[in-house]
C-alpha cells in the first residue's frame, strides 16, 4: 500500500480521536411535589444548610458527636470504602495512558564443537536495551475515557456515601442522647413516686393502728409500693440500656454521671426551616450518591457501545541491540520496532449486544433508584414537618394534663388525710399522675427526635465533592 493511504488512515484516526458514544446525561424530573403540605419557604429562608454544631447546640451533645465522628466504626468503614473507590478510579485512569517499561537483556554463551559450524567452538554474546510500549490502546471511540468517567462517578458516590453515614451517625448519637436523658427523667419520676408511695403506706399503717383505715387500704398502699418498685427497676434497666446504646454509637466511653445529671430541657436541639423540596437534590448526600451512580451507568453505556467498533493497540520498542555488549550504546546499535494491532469484532455470539442491553438495563435501574431516593427523602422531611405542629399541640395539652393531675393528687391525699374520701381515690390520682408525667416526658422526647429527623432529612451542612483528575 502507498504511503498516502497510511497518511489518510492516520488523519482519519486523529479526527475520530476524542469521539464518545456516551448518551447525553439529563437529570430526571423531580418525582415529588414542588412544595410541602405543611407550607414552603424560599431557599434563602431555609436553615437546612446549617452545620450540625448550629443545630445541636448542647455542649455535652456536641462533645459526644465530635467523639463519634472520630471513633464510630461505621464511619471508619465508609471512609475506607471511599479510599478503595479512589484507588479503583486511579487504576482505571491508568489505562488511558501508555504503559512504558525499561527492558534490558544480556546473553553470553559458549557453543560446543559439535554445535559450532566447521567443527570449531567459540563464545557469542548479545545485548538489548530499550524502552517498550506494551499494548497501548488508542481510545478512538472513548471506551477508556467512559470507563474512567464511570469510575470517577463511583468514587464521588463513595464520598457521598461517607457523608451520608456521617449524617446518620450524628442523628443517631443525638437521638440516643435524648433517649438517655428521657429515661433518666423517667427514673427520677419513678423515684419520686416510690418515695410518695412509701409515705402513703406509712400513713395508712398509722391510720390502721388508730382504727381509722381498713386492712384493705393497707394492702392497697403496699401494692402501690411494690408496683412502683418494679416500675423503678424497669426505669433503671431502660436507662442503662440507653447509656450502653449511646456509648456504642459514640465508639468510646461516655460520662454517665453527666448524663444522670442532665435533662431534656438542656438537650439544646434547635428547630429549623425546611426550604423547598428541590433543595434536597443538592443537600442530601444519598441523593447525590445515587445521581453519581446514574452518571456512571450512563458512561458505561458509552463503553458498551464502543465495544462494537475496532480496537487499535500499539506495541513498540525503541532502544539498542548489538551482538557485542561493549558496542550496545553505539550509534549503529540503535533499533526500533512498531507493531500496530487492529481487532474488529465479527462474531461473538451476541456478547457485545448483551453487554449493551445490560448497560441500558442498569441505567434504567439507576434512574428508578435515584427517583426512589428522592421520594424517600421527601417522605422523611414531609413526615417531620407534618408532625411538628401536632406534636407541639400534644405537648401543650399534656403539660396542662400533668399539672392538673398533680393538683388532683395533692387534693386526693389531703382529703384522705382529713377522712373525706377513701384511699382508692388516692391510688387513682397517683396512677393517673404517673401516666400523665410519663406521657409528657415521651412527647418531649418525640419533639426533639422529630427535630433531629428533620435536620437529617434535609441533609444540611454537607458540600458536594469535586471530580478528581
């Protein structure tokens, strides 16, 4: 073939170099409503971008969260997986560039008389030194670049996964901290009720000795003491379990004495405004992770399409070759070799087509997973917003209920001491007071955990990572 033909082929290859068969990425439409049922605010009014320190303001809670970000094992695993994805990207990136090797070879041998020509014997030597290019694929159709782009997107997804785990750890520690404080308060309430029940029992026994109370009332007072003791044991067990859960999430020792002295009023968890649903796309790490996986699947389609086209690889050697080692670096010892290789798929029993179909199927799956992640995020935030007003109303009513039951218990005890009513009225009043106080504590806990859920749902405080090159 003429040199013009090879020149024309070279120009065509250069013109095609940089071509890519990756489909154009289009972000799927937001599969949720444009506003919250509980009312929407504009983006600039939202506090969803606040760092966690601005929302979780309690001093000891901040110390616990900071410790968990250092010692929590789930977060360590997520960071290690991020490092693994970065290394995988770097491996894939290396395929885009030539793989050069320094080669050196020397041989010296003595031939026997039987092998040597003309019956003589002698010593021969041969040396080779050069720089070799090992099967470098010319990326005409963008296959390697698409695989590199897919690996980069998967690395970005792993970074987002680590941020998502970080967000979950912060929320879990905050919720476990509030639960521990709630059980501490329930334990205090049980201690107060036990002291009250024991005083009532002593009063009933004294009245029985005076012939004012019956043996039935003594038994009722004793039953109240025993049931309250059992209730206190349950409260202590629940408190200890809550302490252990918090310590597990933090990943290191927690100061139980400080927790024992704490209160839900000192939790220091601020309420935040939600902003618009569309802001979740840039705030939530799990949504950004799914979008990166969607982009990776898009790039894999381009790589699968390129598999139908010829692959051109080059193998070459540039260096020195000489039958005398002493003359290896002389000018007349210079040598080179150039071996292009073209591979065009003709028959593969449908393998390439099946791989392309699989790439498209995975892309459709990635779209569905991306949309579902958005819907889950919307659902979590909507639940927290819709519950906020109802919890506030419930809390106001239960504060009044607890105050009313406290006054009723005082009156029942006073009237019993004056002999106006029976001890059964005292029992009923104390039991209803216990129920009201427990309900109030649990609703206060629910309000705090709902704030935690809202901040976690909004995914605030995290910055999207940039691509690595």
